[in-house]
C-alpha cells in the first residue's frame, strides 16, 4: 500500500523551515507538507528557489535532496493522493492555471505589496524614460557638433586661404539651410600662382552644385586683353573645391585683377532647388556671359596670377603702349574694309540697275554684259572670302582687340556677297518669266537695303571707337 511522503514521520524541528522565492520576494517559512500542497496545486514548480537554515544559498527545488523524491513521484499518484488527503482544495485542482495567482492574491498584505511594487516599477520606467530623452538630446547635440567639426576640419586642409576667408567659410558651413536662408562663401587658394583654385563653402545639403565665373578686368591684364572662364563645383559636407583655373586653351592665367562670381548651377539637385526658392533671381548688368537668369551667391575681386608690384606696373605700361599701336592699326584696317565693301555694294547696285532698266537692250545682251562684270567681281570676292575665312569668332577673340567690330565687318561683307548672288539668280531666269523677274528684283532690293544698313551701323561704331580716349593707364577702349 502506497503512503504519501508527507505521512512519513518527520521530526518536529523540520516543520516550518522552508522559504520559497516568489515574484522576487521570499515567502515562508513553510513545512514540507505545505510545500507539497503548493506543488500539487502548481503554485510552486520544481524550478522555483527554496532555502532553509541548513543551506548555504538559494537553490532550485529540483536540486534540493529533500525534494527530489517528492518531485520524482508519478504525477497521477500525486494527484490522487492529493485528493484523498484533502490537503489541496477542489478549486486549486480544477483551476491549476489560476491557482498561483489566487494564492498570491489571498496572502495577507499582498494588495499593498502589489501597489508598492507597481509604484516602484512605474517610477523606474519614468526615470528610464527621462534618462533616455536626455541621452538622445545629448547624442543629437554631439552628432551635430561632430559633423560641424568635421566640416571645419575640412577647411584646415586648404592651405593658402586668408584668415578672413577661412572665417567666412567656417561661419557658413556651420549653419543649416533648414534654420536659415541658404548661404555661400567664396575663398581663393594660391592667388599668386598662375593656376589658382577656389573654395566654396555652403550650408546647403551634399551635392549642391555651383558655377564659378571668372572675368578679367581688361585694363589690368598683362599680355592679354580679355579672359572669361567658367567651372562647376560640387559641395560635399559643406565644401567644394574647383580645379586650377587656366585661361583659354590651358595657358597660365595672365597677371591682373579678376571678378569672380558664384552662381547656382542649372543642374542642381531637386532638394537644393527647393531650398533655393527662398532666394531672389538676379540678372547681371555687366559681367561674364551667363546664359540664364541666376542667383548670385558671392562676388569678389582678386588680383591673380602673381604679385602686384613695381615690375608688374612697368610691364603693364609697356604692354598698353604696344596694344594702343595695335588698336590704331586695326582701326585703319577696319576703315579700309568698310570703304571697300561700300564701293563694291555701289558697283553691284549700279551695274544691276543699268542692265535691268527698261529699254531696247535684249535679254541675251543683258546676260553677256553681266557675265563680263561678274568675272571682274569674282576676283575681288575671292580675296574677301580668304579674309573672312580666317576671321572666325574664336580667332578674333584670341588675336584682335576690336574683335566685335571685325565681326560686324565680316557680317556686312557676307551681306554684300548675298546681293551679288541674288543678282546672278536674276540673270539666270529665262526670257518671258516676267513675274519671276519682278519677284527677284524685289529680293535684290531688300538684300541691298539690308547690306547698306549694316554697313552704316558698322561705320558709326567705328567712328565711336576712333574718338574714345585711352584709359588712365594708356589702354585703348572698346566702343
């Protein structure tokens, strides 16, 4: 006959000596019988910790020798014995999942303990939340400070910046385009070299693109009367650096003063474009040829390409003397070209009118007379073509001081040649094409009128150029 372990004779000294750890609080003391009842009701489990005065530390119940035999007993027998002994209430057996909670709720003072525990947990959670907010705020500030320092450290790698421009760049890159208007600062590195480059600082996001236009101040340039260049800079972490600046065809930058403009790029990213809508669009009254309305962020004047000293002044004075003589010879050549074109246009008009006037001259005789005139004209036209072929815009820009006047003369010469071509077309018409002859005569008259108008305006511009005085340092002026 099986007997319950609790029915064995246990010395009185062992009663009420066991403590159990529940919800991080110890309860007890309990007798062996009470422990057994709580196990049967599943209030306690074999993994719960127990302790008695004979033990050095808390241990799991399954690791305590006194409970191993109890825990290893068959579950059905323990349930049956529990019912027979009447040691566990029917409510505990029928509702084993709720029994542990019910036991805790029914303990004396458990409600106050639960309230204290909830209050303690609530205060701990509140404290942790406040600490989290403070940590995140400090981390945000640290990250922002780190990014700002990283941007500023980037400036340290740009040797050759003036202290003033370094401060201006530092102030801009530390800002934020979200907190204020978009800002841009400009600095130059190695201004005394023949290949300086520029640094752009901004508070705009990474990828912001800027165009840098550089235009020489003509009367200050040495061995060059005009310089106009453009390059694009892309900013990363608030800074962007241009490639070394050269003049046309990669030649060193001439010594002299330059106006430098920083504008937005037509290929700017969408995010940057949205931020730039806060700024007005400005147009240049004078300056480099910028092909679209722009936002000018910065405009400065630098002396570039070397040192402005006494030697520079002497060389510039000599260069202007040579340039003044060159300009004088160009004006003489232009006067001769215009006079030649005016004479040719007059001859074309006279010969054409003489042959087409109503009279007894026959069509065949008109064509023969025009053919003789055309042969004389063709030899002169070849000389014009040879000159005009050399006068390309690029060649004029590089080699001619009055390049725009030469361009106007070239255009007028082409119009005079167009008059001759239309007159030739008239004499190619067959006899009897009266309506076509009238139409062609009108076209010839229009071509003559246009050519004469351009020649007159070119002559007027030439007279202005002749009357313009030299600059204070002896340089000729453009009309």
